[in-house]
C-alpha cells in the first residue's frame, strides 16, 4: 500500500435551503445533506475514483477535499496536517499543492482572457511577476499538455473542446501540485477525445508523480484509469475497493446496478442477465431512514429501514450493506 497523502474523516456538508410549500405557499428552511459522514483515503501517486449518479454529492466532496468549500463537520488531513486549520503562508502552500480540473471546458475558462493569461494566472497569483519567466513557463505547460505554444495569444472560443480541456490541465499543473481533482474531466468530450485526455493524464501522472481524485459517473472510464474506486450514493460511501475485485465481484447492490448499466460492445453479450435500477434518487433534504438505497433495492427488508449499515471491512475492500451480494 502506498503512503497516504490525504485522509477524510466523518466529512459532512449540509446546505440550508428555502423550500416553498405546495399547500400554504409559504417557505420553510430545510437542510440538504450533500455529503453526510464520508471517510476516504488517497495514497500518494494513486488514482482514486469516485463514482455515482448525478446528485449523489461527488463534486461537493471533491471541493471539500481541496478546501474550495468549508465543511459542516469532519476533517481532511493532507500530508499529516488538517487543511481546515491552515492560515497565511501554510494555506497558500496547500493551495499550490492541490488543484482541480473542472467538468465543462466551455464554462471553466474566462472567454475574455488569452490562453497565456489563463494558464499564467496561478503563477502570477503565487508570485511569478516576471512576465518573461511566466511566458516561458506557460509555453512549457502548453507543450506537455499537447498544445502548440504559438497558440498562446488565442482565446478559448478558438479551440475545440478537447483543446480547452488541455488548457484546463495546463492551468492545473502550473504550480506543480501533488494532488489534482479531476471533476468529470472527460464527460463533456467525444469518446475518441476522452481516450486522448485519459492517456495524457496517465502520462503526466507518471512523469510528475501526481495523485488524482477522478470523479466520474462512467464506470468504463474509471476501470481504465483508477487504482481504487469509491462508490457514492446520496451523500454516503456504499462500497470501495480495487477495480478488479469491485468490478468482478461487487458486494453492494447499487454497485451491481451501476456495473450492469455499462454498455458492452459485444453482440454476444446482448442477452446477458443484468439488474436494472428503477426509481429516482431520493431527495437529499429528506433521505430514507436506515439504508439510503433501500427505496430502490430489491433485497431491502425491515432491517434496512431501521438500521443504518456500517462499513464492513474486507481485505483492501469495504461495503455498507446488511445483505451483500
């Protein structure tokens, strides 16, 4: 097992929202439990994947782990130090050491800034005031991200989606971080471009000793790139493990449903037996009692309604289910 770079303990993020009543017309305050008691470990040099349906809290968790948003409760320890107690130069050092690549390459880049300024902005913020040095660094970052340095004076709208994501990658690499959160970094791209970006990320990880938290809903992509997979449902981790054992022998019914939903490009597998997930994900404002997956689970009993399942540890794996597969 690799050296731990980051651990999250009992991490929670609740949002207070106003909900309008259908009957009275008035508004009441409710609490959205976006992340509700998550424990996660990320080893140095690993690619840890976080998967689940839209709305399960993946992106919120990713932002909590790099202190883009503050937690309601819990802690994150990075290189032996809590990130929520950092102040001054220590906080600045952490923000150099942890970066993020956003999902939408169209929305995450300022359309009024040239590429050289978009990539160079973190360098300027962290003290590289010499314009010549900054431009040389930007040119280097563009090369390693697969962009031609002569495009530095262009604007984002002059690039394709894949090229824009490469700009995002170059910007994330600018300060030589140890950890990069890839928040659905390839979901907005064509399949062929996805493969190029994934290969680039793997190559950069090897060359620069990077650690990734790879957030995705696409399990076929996750299988290719990850060393460990965490499955998230409605604010909680329901299963985790190495990709080989998790994909071949899922223990939690939700994981099995997600795997069965992945299309297989093989006509002979067209009639294979698979479990189909039915129903909508419940509201994070009023999640089900006991096991949160019970309202959609064909194996649920009264025990699932009454008792919250604890994570059961196995060798390099864990799952939270009263009736594992």
